[in-house]
C-alpha cells in the first residue's frame, strides 16, 4: 500500500522536489522512520471520504443537487487536505528532522528542503485529494436520497 501512495504522490514530485519525495519515502535520512506517503495518503483518503459522506448523507439537501453544490465540498475537501499536507511536512522541517548524516564529517547536514517545498507538497496533496473526492463521489452518491445526481 505504501508503494501505491508513493507512486501517486511522486507523479507530482516536480511540484515539491525530489529531496522532499525521497525524505517522505523514508530513503533520505536515518531520522525519518518509514514511508510518510502511506500515512498522509491514508489520512487524505479518510478526510475525502468523510467530506463526501457529510455531503451525500448528512447534509443531503436538494438545493445542493447540482455541480456548484458539489464543488463547494470539493473545495472544502481540497483546503483541508492542503492544510494537513503542508503542516505535516512543515512540522518535520521545523523540528529539524530533515537532515542526513554526512559520511565524510560524521555530522548531520540539512537536506536542502525549504518551506516552499512544504507549501508545494500541500498543493500536491490538495490535487490528489480532489481526484480522490471525485472517485469517492461516484462510488457513494447512488445511496443519497436528495443529491444522487451531484456532481453530474
């Protein structure tokens, strides 16, 4: 499952950089344990599923049975996932986790990841979450009583 999310997120590594991608895959440093793409990907899917369930089954209002009503929740989902992705990697950067051991000096050196890379990762997470929200919408919309035709 981790390889699946790594493949999906690395489609957008031009946005956030190869150094951040290798750090999140658990390959760049000894301090990073495991594949962060798996954890962030599962959280992104959970948030997207929750927002879709809220739209189709909790709010479930007939006035939202059109493209713009669905787009409101698509944007909400994207913004939440942007914030989660951005803050998650930014907290590792600010905590000094993005360092590697220099073999020649034996000291920890920064990987060269900047705050802009963290912001760009947030955008990549937002884009992927919007695609996930679209797919989830097509899978669960048929059980809704008032908005089964949203988004189309």
